[in-house]
């Protein structure tokens, strides 16, 4: 069980905000942190990992106090049992795939775990190659494997798939789900991708201006209950084309581009890259902005 309460003042491109959150995460739970850039999601992960310190706060993991500013407790990152995966992979360029995994070992007697991960992550054939010779998806698989080498109690994923193409991203989502099933590690992921949140997380915390404004199952948090009974898809706005008094909106849903006829009212606050929910009932589709 993770129990967390913290406050930290942040300076963002839009000015100063105060990250002020409190929540609990059950053992083995997969939770997503969702919200716009600059609301404190990455800072929250860094504080949990011990890479940043709040102005005040408390963090207890499985009964062990990792952080308590009132009692001046702040456990070092290497003592927290956390696996952290970044968007930019952060692999050692001079080491091979095997070398990157072996370097992360806390106990050299556990080399068998490296062998297990090479097989589990389908990296055996790549083990003697260096990161520069790998694709983005292959590098991220190595980063995920390296995060698991120390058998962490907590896995933190900071937009790990956002730099990848859609097809590779979908494959890595399946990989992350498989990892979670095999190791049953409590996992927190930061993501701007609504489809990714729906696919991976059992619970989502929506953060706005440093505060958690909604939480629950993704389908509950992002769906309007008054729209029940409709088919619902999430996607990303690629293009908005005006045509006389209507608009044609191209939306990326999975790997497919869907074109939707929309009114001026529906598109007045839409921008390229916005996350939307495509709702359809009786062949009358409509768009609902969700991010």
C-alpha cells in the first residue's frame, strides 16, 4: 500500500502553482496520472522516486516511511526499491543491452534474473548490441527490463511511449500489461494518451493546476453518464477542415483515421492534438473534448 500526501510550489510556463495532492494506491494496482503538461505529474513521480523533495509531505510504502518532512525522514533513491522509466530511455550508450541490465543489478549473485528478463522481454537476440543500433521500441524494452532488474516494489513510468510511433506504442502497451501481470508490481504511469490510459490503467487520477480533480476507473472519469448507451471511442484530433457551415474533423482512433462531420459549436475550442471522445448513437456522431 502506498500512502502519499505532499505539497510543493512549482514554477511553470503559465506561472506558479502549488502541487497539493493526497492519495493511496493498493498493492499491485495500476494507476495513471493524467493531465496537461506543467500540472505536476512528473514532479510527483520524481518525489516518489526520491529524486525531488516536496516543501512538505509524507510517503509511506508498505508500512515503511520513505518520506516525512516533519520528522526529517527522506530515504535515498537507491534505498526505495523503485524502477523508473523515462520517455528518453536513459540507457548507457557505451554498454550493450546485457551490460545495461547487469549494471543495474544490486546483487551480482542475481545474474540469473538478467537471463530471465532477456527472455521475458524478447531481448536475447539483441543482448550484445549497443543502444545506438536499436530502434526506439527496442530501446524502450531495454529500459523497461533494466527497471525490473532490481525487483522493484514500485514501477514508475513517465510517458515512456510518447516518443514512439503508433504501431510500436501499441505493442509496448501490450508488453507493459504483460510485465504487470507477470510481476504484479504496483505501477504509476504518467500519460497524455487517453487510449493508453483506458488500455493500461485500472484507475486514473486527473490532475489540474496541481490538484486531483477527478479519480476512478477511466470509463467513469472520462465518460458523461448522460451519454450512456452510445458507442464511445477516444482519439486525437489530427485536422480540422472548414466546409461551408460545417467542419470535417480527422480523428486518430488507434491506428485508424476517422473523419467526423461537426458543427461550429463542437469545434470552437478544439485544437490539433486535443484528446477527444467520439460518441455515436443511431449514426449521429458527436465529439466531446476530454483533455
